[in-house]
C-alpha cells in the first residue's frame, strides 16, 4: 500500500489532517498485548479530512517506537 502512494516530489498534506499510530503484525497467543508485544511494528498514519465528509490523501511510515522523538519528524508530511 505504501509503495503505491509514493510519488516523487509530492506535496505536503494540508487542511485538517488527522494523525495516529497503530501496531501492525501477526497475532501472538499467550504473550503480552499492545505496544510491549514482540514482533509488531509501529506505523504512523496521516490523512486529510475533507468537510463535511470524506478523506483525501494519506501518508504512512514505519517508525521505531511511538515516542515523541519518533513521531515529530513525521510532521514533515503536513503543510
């Protein structure tokens, strides 16, 4: 999905932009849940919100963790 969205020289997202992070990875039984759970990857996602209803362009990036230090550089996708 991410490869399909990449366009060289793409413009920054603008307007109302929602940003959130999620965990991507296989289901593991009997272990920890959430951010402390093994082999899952943290992915940050930003999407333009169109009013009154709908969505625009999307940006996603895998980050090492959900700390502010990892999330702040992702702001570079938002204008």
